[in-house]
């Protein structure tokens, strides 16, 4: 009897600690992958581990990171957003048109216009998906093309150069030695993380992705939740568009082509399930950092961009394979 | 008569026992742990040819774990399993199938976009020239199979268009189509009505006569006494006892399963002249149900009884706002309820325990805590933030109150036993402090002990001046808990009878 009780207590305690460590262990494994890759490049190239390079690496990862955080929300609800690359181009273009030397508006207006464009297109995605029941893949594939088309129409296929000094600060400036894009990334990450972990909306995102019918029976407005994730994704694509445009000091009509793939890759490497309901922003952040590290490290080693493509693809698949294996 | 295809006996007991006396399957000391938590400590079973063997036990007793091990779906940590005297250790379900063992698992797994025939012959489609699927032949075979079993399911229909009961019948047919020696059925009747159960039992008798054996799991003891020849009881992962069903009575079995004697619930009468809590006025929804008016008084349990497909579930779901009615109104506490909006219904004081917990009741990949809190999040949150402390306290209270058996509130609901999952649904609904509780088959897959707890709970809940609306296909259950019983027939409300004076026979007569 006593022995029985003791063994119960023991197994209870052990299982509790296992259950408590579980989630950390999961986000931990992606950190390990990140550390291993970094260590490899550190050995391969002495410049890799310098402060200057890390600031550079973080800045390079910031745009993809911001996009990926938005896309994580969508993927958590079992959706997908393929339109972020085009949306960021359009948002950047519209913002840029307000801050050229011939058209000197407030930078604030440009920023609001860029964010608003992103949010609006996201809302459109959300409405098409939830109200008209178009599969997310199709709806956002359509938006990918439409937003690109609008960018080309709006700019007549020509870049918009000569952006004002203050606008260029968004992508090129720094605060206390930290580049503004990196600050933006961490701000977006922190906000997103709080929203997903501490708010009811965050809980609903997971619930809708896990089982939308059960979420509905539980009294959740599943449509609103799903549509909101597309708005978030669009809004962050708009923000990324501002950063990109500012950094390149000109809005290019072909900006951001293919960016959606890197964003989705970051989300998936970060362990978020494409089937919805499982995943975290910590994973996504490290996913984006891993992709950034691979790009940066291979650049330093002078690997040709052809091989970079090949290796990056392979590493993405292997990372996810390892993740599956661990389960 | 031995149809163990391809299995050459390697280790055979030399004892001079005839093949007929030798048990078909002997399992001994089977154990299995998940993450260091034992789910099964000592599983034993001796299965004889030509018998139906009931495997009994409470929720989480380890029945499904044991059966999944026998079937090769899980791998055991310890113990031995012998089939026809040959030690076996199946690595996969395909392996077990080759050795004449088949299973109908507790959690169904249909391919929704495929037809009934394609589902039945999934992975072993008849082919022309070894390449092209021979669809006509497959359809004919499926039709013959279903006709033989007397299951009324169209072979050409897609699985997603079928009702839960029909899906269950298809899975049963699929398992039986293997013509296996050992048929394992893990709660095959939890989703089907009495009529279908009857058909199933006829099929089981024919299988038995063929010399095969069936391991049968059900929490409906009436079924066990009707169909089983032998029984084995597990409790807390351990073998407790086994024997012939004819040598025991219901009370004995319940006591063995639960571990102590249980009291059945006595129901009092609600106060005369209590105010009306729920009023449904000529509610209709397309062809599902027509012109239904009914009331639930404060303190009353209204049971709804009817055959499968009589529109009961649709009716409940319409009251709760999952569907919009085509005509009619619902009033709660005298206030009109907005149609087609579950969120508002919950705010106005309704809660619903839905029919299929896997489909509409639970977010399986989320934790117990998150599931329990799901409905009440908005009610409890301040400015959009989750109040974590309050949530943890509430989850803890609910888990204790409903005796949810789990390692921690943070484990995913999908790892719980079926009965414990159902309790999580209950906990979620009650956390919103509803005045009206709508339950669709509330004790599906729940063990006898917990069933009585739920009955007691429902009565107690009503006695506090709340209302309960409950649908059940089990006549004894409806009779035990209802003050009044509304009998549905083909989408119409035929009779409302007094729950204190009606007998089971009267009820089934009214419904058919
Ligand atoms: N995959 C799993 N991971 C962790 N624990 C599990 C898993 N599967 C089962 N368990 C645990 O093992 C125990 C036995 O579960 P099992 O499903 O075998 O019970 P059962 O007798 O079939 O109950 P029920 O009648 O409710 O279906 C339960 O406590 C359950 O929580
Ligand atoms: Mg079970």
C-alpha cells in the first residue's frame, strides 16, 4: 500500500516534470540546430564570429523574420499566405511615391500608407478565404499575382528612386548601434509572442487551427479569427516592404519576388505544423535566423549562389526531417 | 479450419491438447508505459474459439492500449502473446492481419473523400492485370459484404456524406471483410443506435458460428450480457478477473470494473409551477425537423429519445445556434435567442456537449487546460489577455471535480482515454456557468461508474434551478435521468411523456 503510494507519487512527479520540460525541449532543439550551423561557419571563416558580421546577419534576417512572423499566424490556423512578397512590393511602392524628392510628404504618411496597404490586402485575403470559402492556397496565389500587377501598373514598371533622408532611416539607420530593422524585428517578435501566448485571440488562433468545428462549438467566431490572421500577415508584409524599400533607397517593381518561400521555410523549420494548431514564434524566429545564417555564412565562404540555392533547400528539408524523427 | 495464412508454427506447445481445446489467443503480463507513465501494467486474456469475449474496465483501464498491442499498432514493453500456441510479436497492423487478427479501433479513421467501397478495400483493391483498379468488381464485393451483414449503407456514397453511425458500420464491415480468426472491436457501438446494434449482433453470431472469436469492448453492460460468452475485467491497467458471463450478474460486473459498489441515482420531481427556462416555438429546419414546440422548466431534465436520423442532433444544434432555423424561435429566460450564433448562445447561458467529441468537441492537439478554458476565455479575460492564474485554478478544479485521469493538465487531449476526453468536453461546457445544458449523447464511451456520476451531476445541476436538454439513444439512460421525455420520429415531435412513469417498452414502441 505504502509502496504503491510512493510509486504513484514518483511517477506523478516525473511525468509532471516531463510535461513541463516538453515544450521547452521542443524549442530548444531548433536552438541547437542554430548553434551547430553557427559553429560550423565560425570554424570555416574567422570573420563570421565578429560583432560586425552578426549585426549584418541580423539585419539581413530582419525582413524575412518579420514576414515569417506574420505567416506563422496564418499557418497556425491551417492556412497559407503566398502573397506576402507581392504585398510588400506594393506597400513599399505606395509608401515610396509619397516620399520622393518631387513629392515630399510626411514620412509618417508614407509609413501609414504602406502599413495600410498591407493590412487592406490582407483583409481582402481573409474575406475571400472566410466568406467565399476559397482555399487559402488559391486565394493568396491570386493575390500574389494581383498585388504584383498593381505594383507594376502603379509604377508603370519603373523604379521610384530618390527617397527622402528620413524615410531611408527605417532601413539604414540605427539606434545605439543596433540597426533599426533589427529593432523592428524584435519589437514585432515580442508583440507577436505576447499576443499568441497571453491573449485570448492567441488561444483562438491555436484552437481554430487544431479543430475549427470544436472552436465554433465553443463559441469562437472562427471566421473573424482566421480573417484577422491574414490581416496580421498583410500588415507585417507592409512593414517588411517599408524596410526593404528604405534599405534599397528605391522602390523596385520586382522587389520581394520569392520572399514568401523563405518566409514559409522559416516557419516550417521553426516547427510550426502546416496542418495547423501547433507551433510557436520562438521557432519561427530561429527559423529565420537559421536561413539568414546559412545565406550569410555561405556568402562569407564564397560559395557560388547556385550552390547556395541547392544547399539551402537541402538544409531546410533535413531540418524538418530531424524534427519529424524526434517525434 | 485453421486459416492462419502464411504463419508457420515455430514454437508449438507439445502438450497433447487438441486444437479445439487450445485457446486461440493467450496474452499474459502485457505492460506498456507512455513517457514513463504506465498505461497497462498486467494485461491478461484467454480467448477461446467460437466465443465473444467482453473486455471490461473503466475509462483509462488500459483496454485500448492492450488491444492496440495485440494488433501491433503499439509495441509492448513486457509480456507475451500467443496465437494458437505460437508466440507472436506483431510490428504492424498489416502483420497482424496476415496472421488473422483484425481490429475496429475506438477512434474511427475513414478517408472522407473516398466512397464506401473504396474505404472497405483500401490498400487491397481488386485489380485488372495487377495495375488498374477494378472498380465494378470492388463495388460488387462491397455490396455483397454489406448485404450479407444487413448493413444499410450505399456503397457508392462518399464517406463524408455518411452519418457517424454509417461510418461506424462501414468500419465494422471493413474489419469483417478480412474474414479474420480474431476480430477485435473497441467500442463498436458507441456511435450507433439500438437498431444497428441488433444487426451487428446478428453478424457477430454468424462469425462466432464460423469458429472465429471476438474480443468485444463496450461500456454498455446490457450489450455485454446480451452478446458475450466470457468476460475479463481490467482495472488501473491490471487484470482483475475473468470467467463465464452466465455465472455473474450486472452488479458483480460493475463492482469489479469500478472497484467499489456504486449507487444508482434517485431522481426527485422538479417543483410544480417552476418558471419556464427554455421555450422553443414551432422550430423548423428544412427537411431535418418540422414545427417543434417544447419547453424546459427551471429544475427540469428533458430527455429527447428517438431513432438514429430522427433529427434529434440537428434540433439541438439549431437551438445552440450552430445552424440557423428555417422557421420558429427560441427563448431563454423569456428573451429571444439570436439564431445561428453559438457565441451569443453561450453568453446567454447555454452550453452544449456535442455528439462527436473528436469532430466538434475537442481540439485534440491542444492541452487539457486549453480545451477546458476554451469556451470561457472571453468571459474571463480582461482586455483580451488570458487570466492565467484563474485559468489554472479553474482547470485544476474541473479536473478534480470530474476525475479526469491524466499526468498533467498540459498533456494533449489526444493522449487521453476516450472517456476522459468526454469529461474534458463536460468540463469546458460547465466552466461558462450555463443555465441550460444541452447534451447530445453525453455518456458516449463513458464507463459505468462515470456514467452514474454524470447522471448524478445532471440531476444536481437541474436541482439548482437550471435546465438540461439531453438526447440519448439508450432508453435506460433517458428513463433514468429525465423528468419528461420528448419522442422524436422522422423529424417530428410525436409525444411528450412523463419520465417517472414510462417504461422502456413504451418508449421504444413510441419511437419506432
Ligand atoms: N499515446 C498515449 N500517450 C500517453 N498516454 C496514453 C496514450 N495512450 C493512452 N494513454 C494513457 O493510458 C491509459 C490507458 O488508456 P486506454 O486508452 O488504454 O484506456 P481504455 O481502457 O481504452 O479507456 P476508455 O474506456 O476510456 O477508452 C490512460 O490513462 C491514458 O491516458
Ligand atoms: Mg479505449
